[in-house]
């Protein structure tokens, strides 16, 4: 694995606490719906994630161009084509404008990330627009959060929660890709800024979202041993657009990944911030089981206090 771990940001949390350094043996996963009895966690006992510690230093508020170099580009680290026409920090936001691209099955698109270890909550605030304003006009023009197993191009393994235009405009899409097979699911949202969370904790990976002025909702819960057992994962931002321009390449992901597709891209992703936190999932509960950890409790556990 060609992991480029930023040592100061890699934190491994085990039973005895947090230590800095490279990957170590991962802690045992929490139970995921087996025969073990699990208690229902009361809302009053659920604690929001911890914003402190070294993992918090990986966060970006995008107030300075000096923050950009810590974000790695998949096109640089794993030899993909550069499918970004713009990646810059200005006016307190990071702006990403992709070329025609896709994250689906074996297709790879742009990805800008950091490599972090241990249980993570990644919280960001984003807005997806067309290049001339309004919702993107091309189908599957989406941007947001993604977590990926490094160097998993032959059998792609990743999860995302993005917003923009899916089959229709004004959607949040939660998507699981396991061994190169994607399963997307769309939810309607209002136009404007959307807050997104991707989190790994115990035996759970989850996606949450919140419209501007709205309430947090659970998009999906996944039991993904590959993402739980792989200590160092790629956590970051993606944006892709203009699925229609892939034409016959829709049947040939390997060829598409080597082709600079010309088309009509129409996505401008603005990212207000990306913040990394440590979740505090109690022992003795099953986060995959809503009877043990309800949606209301999961939201408390995986969203920052006051968010």
C-alpha cells in the first residue's frame, strides 16, 4: 500500500488510550447484530464526538491558501488522471470544479483527502451548484464527503455522502461501493448549504446529513469490515459531474479511467470547512442495531455539540 501517512495526524486509539505513530493492530469491532445481548443506549448517556486531540489538527477552515498542501490528490498519489479544472481556496471556502467524471462501480473521479487512522467523525459543510449558478444541470453532478480504502482501484472499496444533482436536482446521495459494486440511495434536500458527516466507530460506518436550518438525519448505516479493520483510511472531499458524456465508456470503467472525457461539466463544489473529531461510542451497544442505538442517539454520538 502506497500510504503517505502524515505522522503528526495519524492517531490510533485503543483500549489504553491514544498514541501517535503508524498503524497498529486495530481494536476488536463492536458487535453487529449477533447473538450477544446489547443494551439500548439512552439519549442522556450519549456524548457528542471529541473535537480535541491531534486528529482535530487535520481540520481545515479554508481561510488561508496555506491549508491546501496538506490535502493530497488521488491523481498525484495513485497515478489517476487529473480530473479537476479548479482546486483553490479563496473567500473562506475551498472550491472544486471537476471535469466529466464519476465515482460508481469501477469508475474513479477526483478525490482530495488526508490519511488518518482510528475511529473518525468527518464533518463538513458544502454547497453544490452549476457553473452558472442554480442546481447542476448534468445528471450525477454531486460533491461532498468520501472515505476510501487506499490503493483499492482493482476492487474499489469506499463510501460517500454527497449533494447536488443525482437522477434529479436537489438530492443527497449516500453510496456504498464494495469490491467494485456500487449501491446508491438518494434523498431530497433543499437548495443551499448542506452539512454532511461520514463516521467510522466500532463496527459501524455511517452517513448523516442536514439541510440549512434543518435537523440532522441518518442517511445510512453500514457494517463494513474492510473499512473497520483497515486502520489508515483516506478521508476527504470529492466532486464529479456529467455522467451522460461517458457514452459507450459506461460499459468499460477501466478504459474510462484512462480517458480524458470531453463533455459538459457543470459542478462547482464549495466547501466551508472540514472538521475531524473522535467519536465516543460506549461499550456494550450495537451501533448497527437501531434497537440498541436509535437514530436519535446515533445523531447525538456522531454530530458535533451545537451543530
